[in-house]
C-alpha cells in the first residue's frame, strides 16, 4: 500500500514540476536578460512576475510530493514514474506553442508512456526501498555530477543546441540534489545532506532560468527533466542497492527504464530551434496565453 501511495505521489510530483517548468519558461523567456552578476535585480524580475511565481510555487508543491514519494518507494522507481512528466511538458508546448508534433515526436511520446505502463506492470509484486548508501559514496557521486555540470555549461555552447547545455547541467544538479534527498531521508547524521541538496537545487535553479532565455522549453526544461530523472535511476541501483527483481519483472523493469529515457530524449531533441538561439516570440506569447488559461 505504501508503495502505491509513493508512486501516486511521484506521478503528482511529475505533473506539478513540469507544469511549473513550462510556466516559468514562458515568463522568463520574455523578460530582460537575467544575470548572476545582478542577483537581486534578476530575482526581483522573476518573483514580481505573476505567472512565473505561480509556476515556481506549483514546482515547490511538486518537490514536496517528491520528498514524500522517496519516503515510501525506491529512488529508481520514483524517478522512473517522474520521468514521464516530460510527456506532460511536450504536450503543453505543442498545445500552446507554435509547433505541432511530427512522427518522431509522436513515437517518442508513445515510447515514454509505454515505458511507464511497462513499469507499472512490473510493480505487481512490489519493490524493495533499497539500502542506505555510504555517505562517502554519495558525496563522490554528487561531486562528480557537479563538476560535469560545470564543464557542460562552460564548453557545451558550441557543441549543443541553444540552451541545451544549460538544461543538461540543471538536470545534473537537480539529480544531485535528489540523490542527497534520498540520503537525507534516512535521518540522523545524514540530515547534513539537506545542506547539499539545497546548494545543488539552488545552483540548478540559476542555471535553468538562464537556459530559459537561451532556448526553447523542451531543449531546456525537457533535457533538465530527462537528466533529473535518468541519473537518479542509475544512482538508486548503483548506490542504494535497489536491485533488479527476478523473473519476468526484471527484464520488464529494465525495458521500462530504457523506454522512458529513450522516449524522453527523443522528445527533447524534437523541438525546433529558433533563429539566433532565442525563443520565438510566437512561442512566448502562446505560452503566456496557455498559462493564463490554466491559471484562470
């Protein structure tokens, strides 16, 4: 029963987080340039924008649901369910944006959702919540992820599409915070990881908002969502001993993980890039209209 409640909470978290991403992107893309060198001015621009603030608060609610899900279910399972949220993000972008899904996008969406269905079937006999990973192993994992995020931001602008490097880096930082969250919910001395998760999520927040002004919603929030979910799935198995179940459920679980990740990657790659690396004005206006409808 607790596992089912945890996975329902994870699904609700995915809906809230990705709707929040979408609303924030539409608002941030239309703002004057944000800069970490002017933190107070940039934060005022964000938090005085009504739609951006609503998206931010909805995202906070999604994170609260996520923490509750981690208390009740294995990290890898929570992230697999959460990964389906990128489909919500894609549908919002297509419904209120200027582009419409092509064949590759439809196949990718079907693959991601099919992975979630396969995952649900593989949960028939439950899944262990995993063990407590060593603090040093968690620290090394997070440290490597943070370094990779920094390198991608610094070097990925030429190799990746507009905003994609920021999206990947934000995803790695959010994933690091999620791994720290899983370690912290064990209580005791591990509550020290709360400071780590706050630092990682704070850095991810900054990187993602900067990315929103450089690329479209799927190239930024889409990739961030993908990496936020895919990396902790691996961490759950590698760090927390969340083994693959025996029998037919084992291959089904692996196929579900692969389908969600591959489908999500296809969705994130499917978005057309605006000229000059900036978000198209029509997309921004459409997102504003959709956000107003959703909030009314």
